[in-house]
C-alpha cells in the first residue's frame, strides 16, 4: 500500500475493481493504523467492460507510525509464523 508514503494532509487515490467491498473490509483497519481516512467511494463503469470499478480517495489525517512501512524481511517472518 502506498499510504505510508503520503504526507499528512495529502491524498491517495486508490483505483479498485469489482470486488471493492471485499477489499475494503480487509483494508479498513490498516488504513486507520496508517493514518488514513475514507469519506466516500466513487463507483463508475467503463465502456466495453463488465462490472463496476471504484475510485477511493484516502485522506492522510495523521502521520504513519514509525513501525511502517515494514521491511520485506519482517513481513516474511510474520507470514511464516
């Protein structure tokens, strides 16, 4: 996720596909931990495609904790446990 790289007061735009509800259910907690806040989700469709897509503006309202972004070795070690 790119949110740790956004400065407080900034905005990240996340482009999501048809499974936005499932993705957001899993990401909501981490977005808050990383200092983000979602106010709205815009849905749209594209010509000659199936399904709905979403654009999600995520406002950076707080600084990212010092523990993030984590290095790949820490993520790998945690996944192995």
